[in-house]
C-alpha cells in the first residue's frame, strides 16, 4: 500500500464509548499524528497498533499536527508534551495553523507547563522546552517526512483545518470539524480515501448531507467524529470508521 491510517479515535466531543477523533498516518516507519484528544496514551494502549517489534507509543511519533483548539482535538497535548520531555521521546515536533500557534502556549499550555519546581526554585519554562513548533501557512504545501500536506480553513466555531495528506502516490482527505461545505467536498474528493466528520450541532455536518453525495465519493469515504448514538447503526450508503482499525490509502506497491 501507499501509506496507512491508524484510526486511534472516532468519537465526537461528547463520546464516552470512543476516544475523540484522531489518527496517525504511517509510511514505513514514519509516523505523523493528527490531533491529540484526552487520554491519548490510553487510546494508543487500547488500540495496540503494531510498530516494529512492539506496540506503537507516543515516543514513536515523528511529528504531530493539531487542527484546532477544541479540547477533543488538543486536550491530550499537555501530557504528551510533558511525557516526551520528561520520560521518553524528546521534544515533540508540532505543526499547526498560524492562529493556533499564536495562542497555544500563552493561553493554553503555559498555564500548566509554564512553571517547573526543580526541588529548590521555580523555573520558568518556554514552549521550546517542550515543542519544536512549525507554523503551517494556509496557502502553501508543507513537507513532513514522506508526506506533503495542504491545509484549508473550515467553517467551524474557531479556526480549524481540513487537510490533504499525500505521499506522492496517494492522498488522504480529512474534513476536520466543519459545517457541510460543498467547496470543501470538492477540494477533498480527488483523494483516494476521505475522512469526513458528522455529528450534531450547527458547526458540524449532519449525516443526511453526506448521504446525498454521489456514490463514487461515498464509497471511498469513512465517517469519523460521530456521536455514540450512531454506534452500531446500519447506514445504507456510508461506512462509519472503526476505532482501532488500520486503513490503506492507495493501492499495494
Ligand atoms: Zn471542533
């Protein structure tokens, strides 16, 4: 296959039966994580993805993208960054939008990670102590390991990014959190695999809108970010992504 998607969570913000939607794109040994909800390491443990001789863990992540600052996409970052800094894996490479990069430290992580007691005095910590930050431009593709990534603003409560992740052979399209947006669908639909959100609320996409899409597009689409109420539903014409599953993007080499 061209590359694979490890589906580490498929739930929405209020899910209790699933972890919040997040996934990892893996090509050979390179691991690119997308989003970091609550209980991130618990999710990796529960899903038990194989990696090398053992199980995939936080220290194997080569880079992480944060799409936006809602908790079900970023609440796990504090402890992942701390674990990497103090336990295993070293400083995390983090990629995000200009809007998120501007406030991530001052208005979120510094509240808890900004001061460290070393046994004698209180040290002031900086973002750079935990993260190697890379700001993604809205109008430029960026290379991360074997992947090229293009991002696009979605219509959501706060700035959020849809993305196309390509390895040069195949492309994954990811809607991120968004209202139903035909222009976004256009932007995503050439991809070999499309992950599209669906949940309740005016800033999200209702399922019936996805069911109205053309069949060839629905056939390569997996619904993510869905509420517990949808679990087990027989939906004619759409497939719900399964947490813990590994999906191929593109054909076998
Ligand atoms: Zn959101």
